[in-house]
């Protein structure tokens, strides 16, 4: 068996030890005589799996006690509607920072429910930068400020956490959660679809400060109401049981890697190596401003786009797959989440150097 180095933006690689553990427990979880997939979510075995996952996530992220952790479905995309439906309260507007494709989708959805004030917009430079704090035009009367700390498609990442005073900060962390330590207390709410850096698709994690619960609008569907999920420990209905279990295995794995501090060191090294290879000459290029370069999603172009096909072909022959860039950006994109081993980045860098030499 050979596992490829899969640079997919999502669903993405999972750590091999996690998959091996799942395989070992597949038919008979812990002497229960059944697979986790076959368990009642209300049974004591599954309840212990679910509780353990939450406990480990709280530990890994150092989530303060006044935050609820919800294990939901519907992807980050469902959150685009759930956020205004739950957080507007008696306010009629919210601030949104527009830094790329995912911000835009969040904004389009929010506009169905409230007045959206665009606090900053980097479309002018093709979404290749992040606005500075001074550039944010924040409305002190806004219900919340929404932003996308890491734009998965553009490969643009904030190098700071926006300061929003008393207005709760809401972050779509789908592609950057768990990549490094984070001060959760700076946020009103953090959310992430699982399939990038948490586990398999089908699960969405929401970390929300207590005082933001219970303000859902009258038209908010029950299934979209955070307070309902919080009161029911995310078991108001059947949760994505197997994805939740797998996420729990990933959290255990993270603890073995030295937690988020350990991950941050590895992730920084991986990103530095890849950007160094891109910057090494004129053969490759990155469209993203240096201070805004993502640690997780690294888009790059070949100066001669005619060579794209040969590059992808050569990479694939070396087991380096899913490197084609998003259709809106072109070129290549290497997503290097926690589960991408450093050897995968080393192999990509070695191939990039070899390819550049043979075509220069
Ligand atoms: C992938 C992604 C989404 C969409 O996630 P779904 O789970 O497919 O709804 C939203 N925001 C960001 C930043 C993403 O990377």
C-alpha cells in the first residue's frame, strides 16, 4: 500500500495513524461488538466517544468554560445563514470583511437577513492581501463582525486578529482552525467545516460564547438555532456520529504531536519551505502579498502556464496529487494542512526544483 501526498483543499488528508486506528476499531469498537457507525447516539458507548472528543478539543484549543462547543452538520455554508439568524438580536446590521470567495458567500447569505456593512474589501487587488486594522471601517452598532481568517481559495491569511471592541468577532476558520495556538477569548464565535483540518466531511464545529446564545430570530428554524443544539449537547437530532468520532481521533493525535504549539512549529516550517521554493527564481510565483501568505493553502503559478499540464503530470507520477489550482485562480494550489507530513512538502519542493531545472 502506498499513500499519496494529497494536496487537496478539502476533503483533505487525514493523519495515517488516525485512519489506522479507525481501521482497527472498525468492526468492534472497544469490545462493544459493533462499529461506531452502528451505535445509537444516545447509548453510553457513543456518548463517551462524543464527550471525549469535546473534552480533547477544549484541551487542545484551551477553550474557556464560558464557550459552548457544538458538533453540527450543514458545513460552513449553513453557518452563513445561521450566524445572522442567531446573532442579529434586535440589531439590523452586521459588519463583514470581504477578502475572497468564502467571505463573498457569507456576505451574500447575510444580505438576506440584514444590512451588511462591508468593513473592508480587497477585491481591488484580486483578493491577494488583507486589510490592516486601520483600514477596517467598523460600525460600533453592528451586531457582529464577520471575517474569514484564511481564504482557502486565494491562499490569503490574516496575520492579526481584528480588534472589534464590544462587537463580537465571528470567524470562519474552516481552513485554519487547529493550525496553531489561538486566543479563543478574542472571538464571539468560531466555526469550521471539518473536512479541511478536523476530520471527515459531514461535521461542522461551532465554538460560541455563552452570552450570544438565546437571541435567535423568530423565523430561525429549530435545526438552525444554536441554543437548541447547546441545550441538547449537539444531540437534538442524530449528529454525524462517525465524523464526530473521527474528529475525536484527530484531537487525540494532535495531543500526541505536542498540541497546537507543536503543530505550529511544523506548519510554519512546511510553509516556509514551500514559499522559499516558489520565491527561489522567476520560474514560479505567488500572487499573494507576503504578510498575507497562508500557512495552509499555498497557490502558486508557473511563469509559463503552458507548462501547467506537464507539471501536474510529473507531480502525479511522484505521488503528489490534487495540485491543480482553483478554477478562479488558475495555476497550482498546495493545501498543506496538519495531516500533510513534512516529507510531503519536501517531496513537492524537490519536484519543483527538478521541474524548473529541466524546463529552464
Ligand atoms: C471549505 C470552506 C467553506 C465551505 O465549507 P462547506 O463545509 O463545504 O460548507 C467555507 N469557508 C471556508 C473558509 C472554507 O474553506
